[in-house]
C-alpha cells in the first residue's frame, strides 16, 4: 500500500492545506493500492509563489548549469528506473514488458532528447542591428494524463528546465505514484527549491486553479479534447499561453500495393500496445473495398493471438483498462458498433475468457465499418479497431481526413513516392510510413482538435520560450 499524501512545494514535502485523501485503484485487481491527497486552489497559490521566487534566479542560469542538472536527473532516473516501472504497472495495469521497455523508458528518452536539444539550441540570432533572443516564458502549469504518465511528465518537465522555467506539475490522480517518484528523483538530483513543484489533484480542483491563476505564464496540457477546451477557456482571461496535446482518431491507410500480412498485423499490434490507450493509436484501418475480407481475417488473427492478463504474468501483452469508468466506456462503444451494424470479426463485449476480475477488455476488431458510425468517429481509447473500406486513393484520403482530429496517420505502400504523395495530403501532425516509429527529436503534436502545440526535442523546448527583440544591440 502506497501512502503518498504530501505534495512537493518549494523544495519540501508538505501536507495539503486541507486534508482530502483519495484512494487509488489497481485496475488489475480492482482493489485499493494506495492513497494520495487532492489539492486545492490554496495549495496552488503557495506553489505559484514559490515558483515565482525561484524563477528570478533559475531563469538566469547558464546553459552549462542546466545541462549538468538534466544529466544529474537522468542519472538518478536510471537508478530509479525499476521503481518507476513498478509504479506504472500497479497504477495503470501496464504489463511489465510495456512498463519497462515503453512506459518507463519514454521518460529517460525525453530527458536525453532535452539534453541533446539544449546542447545545440540557438538562444540568440541577429537581424541587421537587432539582437533576437529566446528566454524562459516564466512559471508553467503542467497537467499530464494517466495513459503515458512518465512520457508526458518528462516531455514537459525536461524542456521546461532546459528553457529556464519554473513549474507546478499536476499529474493524473488516476495514475499518480510514478510522478511522486519523479519528484523524489528531481529532489535527489539537486533541482533548486521552487523550480519544480508537485501537487496532486483532479481537474476541477487543481487543474482549474492552475489554468486561471494570474501567476502562471503558461499551461502545457495533455488529455482529452473536451478537457483541453476547458483549460483554454479558463486560461483566456489572463491571456497566458496554452499548449495542448489532445485526442486522436488516427487513420491507417493500406494502399493496394502494401504487404497486407505485415501491415495489418503491425497496425493491430500498435493499437493493442498500452491496451489501446494511446492518443495516436491507428484505430481506423482503411483498406481497398475488394480486400475487406482479407484484411479482417488477418486483423482477427492478430487480435485473437494477443495475450491479455495479469500485468505481472509472463508473456502478457495487454493488461486491463485503467479504470472502471474507462472499462464501461469501452464496453458501451463496442456494443454501439454491434448495434450500428458493423461486422464483429474478433472480440466483443465483456472480459476475456478466464478473467473474472480486473478491468480487462477483449481485443476487438470490427469490419465493414462506415466512417459515420460512432466507433469510427469517437476516440474509444481501448483495444478496438474499426476497418473501413475505400474505393480508390482519393477516397482513402477523403475518409482519413474526415474527422475533427488530426494527431497522427499511417500509410503503408511498397512505393515510397506514392506513400509520400498520400502523406502530404493528410491533415495530421505526424505521418508514419510503413509503420515507422517515432523520433524523440522530431515534433509530436496535431492539427485541428488534436491540439495546437508541439512537444519533443528542440520543438518542445521552443514551447517554453518567449522571443524578444533588442534593437540597436551591436
């Protein structure tokens, strides 16, 4: 049982102003695995004051000082790596292989990327006799989700530190324990008091307080589009910068010259990773109309072969969904797919056979889906794939872009020139050709209702900087 009832403010572990404990549920067992405290606007006020004081000195540190600090954080992170993975496995049900090779590994990956970006970053440039400088934006409110907790914490904290900002982090109250360990890492690494602060809480309590606070200069938010809109509305009266990484409904286009056995299987496996709880998961599989049955058979075979079970079990690939609320949402959408006439090729409602407890869902494949069905429109955030038929390349592009989201898309083809031609017409912030992986130094973010910021590498560092012109500087 983890009892983490304190917050980290101004370099100290402190009690909340008003005690408000919350049980945290292990989704694999449906049992309480620990407690946190939910913070309030009063706790935020104290943290903001500490961050404002710390900004006066931390923002003036040199590149070399920040590089040394980030390296110390990385060293301590790697020392606590298994602790972080264990926490993620417990709080959100990630199988050990996923918790280590993907979840915990993403944190160190982004700290390394921030170090590389800071080492070569150009904070100054010239235009005639004007010096153009980039400098820290100020005090930042960082609001992160439960689905990739360390990924989203590190991808905000590391570049904010690199830029010279100070910050208050509000991690998800659903998966909070890894963030607590992250705060311990920063404390041990020697982050100055007030530079990094951690307050647990929910959206209405701490999230809103950060968004509306006049002492916060920027909010960096990752989460649902619905919540992102609320953050932007709350931030508007103080005209603070808001960077958002929001939802997605990513299309996965298989052109007619693609290797279907490889591409379909890779796409299904990508969705099943993290139990489908990834904003960029390729959950809409677009295939030529005359190859629907072929694609559905390959997809069903891949889904049926996916091992679902106890995150601590050997060979388990997919753990539970994160919560009862999420399980009920996914079950409702699977039923909606059946009711609206899609063909159930694999999976369905209920838990997988042999699993009586835990928020487990069946890896589910729907064939003969049309893009107006609910399962093609809404972000399911579960192990569910909708296969949609298209008539020709133009039709595939039209269907792919027919969504309010624009985070990622996928294109498979044996002809690179053709794949790049299609990629150029997709309205998404990222395109994966032939299931290529992500690059930690390349920008991550979306178009349309998938957000308005960019994270990762130097692009993420830029988000935490203001631009100043100094005219007449010789």
